[in-house]
């Protein structure tokens, strides 16, 4: 569930900081170098207008209102550029970075869903975190997911059935380095990544040339232990990549 107020508060604070900084620069430095302040004012005006544009589009995306593809693309680029600053401001005012990451992944997913793809099942790569496997299970599904005995105690069994049914590639990634290696080795045309807010955001930012749909895992037992997946969400993502 996305708390849009926290994201909007953060980005408005960022806009406020920018405006105050520019006013301060104008008061204290304009008498020294006119061209310098004009340059600063122009940059600040461009950034401010970009932030205002982004606030309007992001608000629509969060509320699932219709936004055209170009608007979504430009907005996602703006948010990606400002992302380190947005998370820094959020952290400074006590807003969890995960609230910002949730919005970021939603913006990414909405943008991907606004495009059309015609990708074969076997060209789709599904990456899942190791914590989906039942903590007490001793089978080594990290090297080969089909090692799973499908006992029903965790979602790995459901994913093996999904792999058998659809022929998509499914791998368990124990970290970012392994995830990167799996992507390089398999050369997918689309990725469906399952992870927590932090890892999904890092993954989306890492993979630039391949569409990545992010799916959050559920963590009823806290982070990184016996997490679960909504397999239907993954099936819908596969359908989306293959059916256009
Ligand atoms: S479903 Fe597979 S991975 Fe999960 S606990 Fe059972 S055997 Fe282990």
C-alpha cells in the first residue's frame, strides 16, 4: 500500500529547499556576479518546473489515473535523476526510504505497463529472492529451482509448477551480484523481479535496457525470513509481456 502523502511531503520539502537556496543565492551573491546568478536561476527554474511536473504526474499515477506514455516516461526519468535527493530528504525528515521506493517501483511498473511487448515465454526471466524458500528446507534450490520437492510449505513449489506450465526461466538470486550474472548469462528480453523495496529499487536502477516489472514479496515474518509471493501477480506479468 502506497502512502502518497509521505512521498508528496518529501518532494514538496525538496522543492522548498531548492527555492530557499535560490533566494539565498540571489540575496547574497547577485551583487558579485550577475551572470552566475542568472545561470543559477535558470537551472533552479528548470529543476523546479520539472519537480512540479513530476508532482502532478506522480499523483495521477499513484491514484491510477490515465497518463500518456510520454508523460510517464519523462516523469520516471525526472524521479530517477532526483531519487538520491528525494530519499536523502525523506530520511532527514524521518520518512522511511521504503515509502519513496514503493512509489518509484510503482512509477516504473506503470511505465512498463503503458508499453506493448511481444516476448516469448522462454525470453522472460523471473528472479526471486532466497528468503521465499522455507527457512527450514534443506534442499538447494539456489542452483536449480527444480530441486524443490513441491511440498507446499513455501511458494517455490508454485513457481516450479509455473515454470513447467509456461516455460519461463526462474532463478533464485541470493544477491545483486548473482542476479546480475543470471541476467548476463540468460540474456532475457524482459524481467519480472520479486524482492523487497530496497532490492527492487536497486534492481530497476541497475537494469537499464531491459523492461523490469517489480513485484514486492510479502514479509509476514519480518524481513528476509519465510517471505511469500503472490504467484497470480507473476502470472499476470507474464501474460502482459507475451500477449501484445
Ligand atoms: S516447496 Fe520446495 S523449497 Fe519450499 S519447503 Fe517445500 S521442498 Fe522446500
